[in-house]
C-alpha cells in the first residue's frame, strides 16, 4: 500500500454546466433528479452502482465505488446550461421524446421548468443544420468568450455552488484540424481577436472553463480542449480535462469485439458499420462537414486496436466503412448494424453480424454523470491536465502527446479502477495471481 492522495473535502454544492440542453442533457438531468427522489435507478452509472475490489480475492473486500472514493452526492448537484433553443428542460425533455412523459417527466416537472438555458455561443457555419436563434448573436469571438465566462460566474453566484464542472452535451461541429492558432495560448488569443475560423464555439467554451478553473469534459468529437494550447494550460494550472466523444453504441461494441479477434489472432478483411438515428444529433450529422468530425472519431478505433502495421497478415488489408444516416422516425432510438468479415485457421472465412438497437441518450446520460463526478474528484485530488484514466467513456480518448490511445474497453476499465485504488492508497490489482499458487 502507498500513501493516499490528499483529496479536498466534498462539502457543498457541485454546479454542473451542460453545453447543450437537448436529449442527452435533459435525460441526464431528469435521471439524476428522479434518482434523488427514489423514482428511478441510475442504471449504467459506474459511480452509482459500480463496485471495486480491494486487495486479494481471498480478502472478500468488494465495495461500491461511491463508498470507496469521496464523490459528490447526487443531492448536491445543481444544474445550468446553454442552448441555441430557449426551451426549458421540461419542454426540451418532452420534445426529445426519450423519457416517458407521465412516468418520468411530469414527476419532476417543477424542477425541470426551473432550468432555463443561457444564450449559446454559436455560429451557424459550425453546425449549419441547427436553426436555433437563442444565441449571443453575431458578435466577435472575444465577446463570446467573455460572455461565457460571465455566465459561469453568474451561475456560481446565483446558485451558490462551491465547485463547477462543464460538460459538452451539444452537437458535433464541422471538422477542424489542429493548426497554428492552437499551438500556444498566445496564438490562441491572437486567433480569437482575429475571429479566426479555426476557433470554434467548443474551443471558446473549453477555454472559458479553464480560465475560470472549471474542469471540462468533451462529449463530442469536436476539437474543443484537445489542442496543445489548452492541454498545456490545463496542465500548468492543474485543471482536469478529458474527451472526446461519448462512447455509447456502435463504437462501444467495437472496443469489445476488436480486442477479442485480436486476442485470438483472427484476421479481419472488412468491417462495415452503419447507423440510423433520428434525433437532433442525427440531423446535424446529416451535413457532410459535421459527419467528417464524427467519422474521424469512429474510424480511429479499429486502427489503434488492431495495429495493422504490426499485424499485417491479420489486418494489413482491412476495409473499414462507417456510415450514419439521418432517419427522423427513429428519434433517439439509434440502430447500429455491423458486418464483420473475419478469417481463421488456414484463411477460412467467417462472419460476425451485430444489430444493436439502442437508445442514444439512455446510454450517454450515465456516462455524462460519471464524467462529471470523476472530473470533480480529479480536481479535488489535484490531478490536472488530461485524465487518461477516463478513456473508458470516450470514442477517441485524449492522451499525452506521443502516446497512442488505449481503446480496449477492459484495459480502460482496469486503468480507471487502478487509478481510484492509487488515489486512496490501495494496492494496484494486476490480475497476475501467482500468490494464490505460490502459497499452496
């Protein structure tokens, strides 16, 4: 065992600011509020229902994670949001159609109606299929940045919160390559003043959060906080950051199946993935320039798990195709189809087919809750910069420059739980297990 880290007390209220008050955010908010009242269970949330083993298997010491590490209580969470539409959380949740109106939304209607979004920092060029007008208007990027900072501080004062975490739950922006504007805080500042098009609203939100010492979690594939300038700032000022892109449906399956075929040295000649989705996210992704951002996030998973250059006989000639189709009748109930052409002993062909009929926001909401609570924990534990231990939650995990991201879901889970053990001064679990047999 080692000395536990010094973790600041979890006293007081935790303010959660969501960028976006659409399907994901309202499902998150409603679910937490229902759980507070005993009207629903937070299924899918590791922080609420997950367990962690301490010590040897023979010690029989398994605890709830929320009893092992000092996480903020659901009862202490206070909500705030920005959105391009003026709808309060009640109206937005109703329109999203994720939760049952009578059983869930009406039960907390008063609380949801009190959550009204602030005007969003928004430029149509970054998400042209979004038509909302509840924005800061056509103002310079510097004015947007300062308005976001002012919103954060007004939220702090009005809600009397002790700590704040920001999480991006809004739409996918157009694809932006990191460039000269993103290399340093000086170049970033100059680009903001020049209204440089490579400075998107998500970057402004991320920078505003860091300037106000607020942890930032990026639930989309946007560039946002994943730039040298903001990575460096977060590290230097000890502010947790993490991203990118909630790992919910099809990519979650890939991070389970791809490690399996690799572990068994089965080859892959092709992996075809298609999705149908009818919610606002699907509408935004119907624009090719926005789909490009999501495609980059989804395509990288197989390349980094299978490592074709190191395994050319198995994966050197793989054909990987990803499609997302906007299909309004399906709403938030996303459907992912995967056809995987594999080969085994002596090159004989086989196939795996997966049809995952899932609910996008139902899968994303518990991830968002865990990221909020773990980001707050990291801040109180003095862990600034990239939180790679939170890769478990992301399609395209942020890592230190020069490192490849770990995509294997089970390695990610081991990393996460070992980080919690390390924080609390407990031994790491390697699963070697020789001690049980050396003692025989």
